[in-house]
């Protein structure tokens, strides 16, 4: 019996990344047996109340499978064609597999620009969190139709980095990067029989980076180097990371149970502390919202969201997606959060009932001015 590295109940919200080489088993088409096994495991965890987001590669490989009679071209437009055709087939496959367990799936196609933009970040975050609350499994991929290599800064570059960004976006407890290799080795085990699996990496230093020669397969984009880069990003924002072989029986279930499998990268900070430091630093704050006593009690004692009726005034020039300080009527900062509405919006809806937002503004981003998921109390 292998020793557990952490308590089984440590992980409630999980981002699981499935690489192309895993989903195709190194071939030029999707491996339904592998996908069925992964879906069955997620269904079991779903029944246990775990919240899971899937980052799935495989669209281009799936498109190549569907267009096998079309001559292969090496240019970017053709890869986008493959992604466009393959993405719908990939989602259809997931939908059919999850339907066996009566689980609804959703799709989210993101670009780096989507998450970099303050409004896009908030939209993506709110949508993914809402899907999880409804028990819907969201399958995320990069939007390869618009995120082309030639447009600098628009592309994540690979789904490893995307998985780390999404793990940060939804405040995940764990990022499980599943591939066709058992984890990080001292050398490439495909070519070196003496290679040793590294069970735990507490710090990603030059020695670790040296081991990660980027040996991308012909199916996928990223090799071990991009996975280490993703681990660096995720652990620095409070997310634990495991890189493991997705072909192992019950791999996800065993990971959640705390089994010592793959390579474990512990988070450098508590994810709540990371979020608190970012928000409470004041460096990112764009304005202030003063609330009444009733709203203060709701926020502090009842862990509620901030609604329009409790708002007394808004100060500063801030936009939807900006961080704002939340003050009580004595002027004391009691917390901060990401605002769903701009300062000019709050001048109009502040003090009003939430059901009047649409009629007053002509649009509606939800009842909450600051949702509890996007708020930190001092």
C-alpha cells in the first residue's frame, strides 16, 4: 500500500488537463477507451460532490481524423480548419460519454486575451463558477480559430498554460495534468532505462528545468517543459499540481484519495492567502463602495454577496471587472472585491432593489454588485 501525501478530502475543486497524446494514445485519432475511462472516473468524483473542470486537448487530432481524406497541409489556416472541425467532434464525444451518467457538459473556448481583459476575466470566472454550482462539467479548450501564433500575446501557446490559468481563475485546489508519461523523470524514460521518477518537487529551480527538455510529440504541442511552466504558475497562485500518467487505472480517483502517484508540486502559498494578498494590497484597487449596516452584517457574518440595496455611494472611476475597496459607513475598509458594475452604474442602481437593474441600466450583469466568490474580507 502506497503512502498518502495528503488527506483524501483535501481536494474539492479540481482542474483536470488531458493532453493530446493521452487522448489519442499516440495515434492520429481519439482513443474512445481512454476517454471512456477518464469520463467514468470524473462521474464517480462528481457523485461524491467534487467540482471538476476539464481542460481538453485533442481538437486538431480529432479534426485530422474527420478529414483524413483531405491532404495534410502544414500552414496555420489548415490547423485552424482541423481545430474547427475537430472541436465539435471532440465535444460530441464527451457529450455522448457523459450522458451515460446523466451529466450535462458545457464548452468554453478561451484565448489569452479573454482572461487578460478585466471584463473577460470576470465573465469567464463567473460563468465557470456558476456551471460548477449547477453540477455541470465544463470542458475548456483554447480557441484556436482566433488565437493564431502570428498575433503576439493572443495565444496561451499550449493547454498546459491554459490549465494553470483556469486553475487560478476558479480557485482550484488541485491541477491534475494527465499525459502519457508517469511524471517528471531525471531523464526521458522513453530513451533512458535508468531514468528515475521524481515524486515531489518543492521548488522549480535550474536543475528541474534542465530535466525538462521540451520533447513535443507529433500529436501535441507541449512537452514536459510546458508542464513545469504550468506547475510554476499554478503553485505560485496557491494551487497544488500533480503530473501523472492518465493511462493508469483509476488515476484521477487515486490522486484525489491521496495516493503517492506521479510527481507532486505543492502550492507555495495558501490559495486564499494568495488571493487576499493580491486584493488587499490596495495596489489594484480602482475605487471605493460604501455600504450600510445591514449590508455589512450580511457580508461579514452571513458570507453573502453585495447587492445594490446596501450601497450608499461609490467613489472613484472604476469599470466592470475592477477591484474596489468596500467600506462601512464610518469609512473603515471591511474588504474588497471585483465589481460586476462600473462606478457610473452604481450611481444609478445604488440603493435600489436588484430587480430594477435591467430597467434602470438597460442591461443586467446579475443581482450581485460584488459576488461572494469574488470578495475577500479584511
